C-alpha cells in the first residue's frame, strides 16, 4: 500500500487530482441510446445504451475513474504513486488512461497467454503489461509488486463495489432513465446488462430502487460463471472454478460487489448464443460490439418474449458493454468460432425470426431438442 499522504505539497497534489477527475466526469457527455429495429412484440421497444462510446471504449471507464477517486480520497495515492492491477481487459485500459491523466505509472499484471492485441490496448493508454502465470496468481502478484514498489494495488474486484458513484446524475442508472424520457418513453420495463465484477449491475439496481420507478433489472450470465447458480440457490459463496469464455462478463466466483438483492432476474446464456447474438447485432444495426453485448441481446429477447406472453408493455434497455474491434480475430472470425465448436446457424435463425416477428420460431431457444451447439 502507498504511503499515507502527509505534507502540504502532497495534499495539494491530491486535491488537484481529485478536481481533475471530477471535472473529467462532469465534462463527459452521456453515451447514446439507440433504437433496435424490432418488429415486435406489440407495445414494446428495444433500446441499446451504447457504453462502447466511452472515451476508452467500454462501460469500465466510469468505474475505473471512481476507483482512483476513492483511493485518492483515502490517502492511498499521491504524487508519483505507482499503480498496479491484475486484469488484461477493459478495466486495465481504462485505469491506464486515468493513470496517464494523473501522470502516474501504471502496470497491469496479465496472464502469460494474454494476446498481443489486448496488451497493445493497455500500452496505447500509457500502461505497461507484466505477464505472469499461472493465471489465477496474477492477483497476488499485483499486490506484491505494489508492496515492493511502495505503490498502490487498485484491486478492482475487491474494491469497485464501494467506489462506484451509483446515486449521482451521471451514473448509468440516471442516464438510462433520462434517455428513455427524452425518447418520449416511460421508464423502462426492464434493463438488461452483463455482470463481471457485479459493481455496475449493483449500481444500476440501487439507483432504480432509490427512484422507485418500478423498472426491473435482469443480468445475463454465460456458461461456467457462478452468478446464475449462486443467485438461484441464494448462496453468495458459490464458485465454479472455471473461467468464462465470454470476455467481459462471467466469473468463476460470485464477486463481493455483486448485490443479488437488487437483481430481479439472472438469465443463463449459452456461449454459442452470445456469439451468434453479437453477430446479429452487427448485421441488423451496424454496431460492432463485444460478445458480452451478444449475451445482453439474447437476454433482452428472452425478456421481450416473456413480456409478450404476460401482456406486459414498455421499453426494454440493454447495455452495450464494449466495442467489437478488439474481437475481429476471435469472436468475429468464423475459423476461430468453429474451432470452439460453436455452430451459430440455429441461434442466428432464431434471432432473425424474433427480430422480424417478435416471436420465437418453433421451440423456444434453450428448450430440449434444439441444435444450438451448446
């Protein structure tokens, strides 16, 4: 852990750093709300809250800034403090961006198998990558490197839940309600989003309950992840011991930031459906998003189908977690997905039919007997 901030010059630097991050938050424009061209069901509309338009390309942008604000206020970061984190994904990209904004060195401890493209995204924001194996040991390595350097381990999985500003006017929940109102819609019937650390879904769920608008919150969960089973069994200590194959969401354990009390529904999504849905999203809207957004689109279709069957009306908003450029050589590459054994034709056909009619063709996806590659 970094030394506590003591002298007057250090405190002045910390005050300026906090002001800089708060000004950055205030100046950042809201991300767009896009309509999805859905033919049905009657009385329902689907909107995409496009968090890929954040300056670092994902919804991790805001939480990364909040983590550094929290550490500055706690006196854990001062001038020259070296920052360390154990992640190779969007959170590392966003943290590196804000570290550079503050003039601080940043190192992401990443699994040794992390690809060149992912490392370059971190390095493009001024960060360094420290490969380390085995993959599950990166967390301890980041903490030890921070201790050796007299720096600060950001430790987002443990700390982001307390750091995220969920009640303010720029929070994701506040933006979604404002967006739908500006679109001439009532408050959403449902919001659908992914869950990684659990912090963003907790933030949105708490905001919705604070406002008392009646909007329900659904989160999607890929194969191998702990959230659906742990939520269904009401067992917060649930673990699977297996990594998610859908980048950006899913964890082998229920993380501390996840708040099941504000979640109305957890939807398990087959990996093949997530990949097919990201392709469908791109084909229909031109928006190239990551695989977690495919999970969300599949989940949104399940929610819309449920609304149709229960005669519930109102808009549905799904959150686009990140852009798809980083996945051109993987999830968007046919040879790569075929090597995974993912046969996309079945779920793609289902989604095309649902988009055109508002109803599933034949047996609903996920029912026994479907050849969906799962």
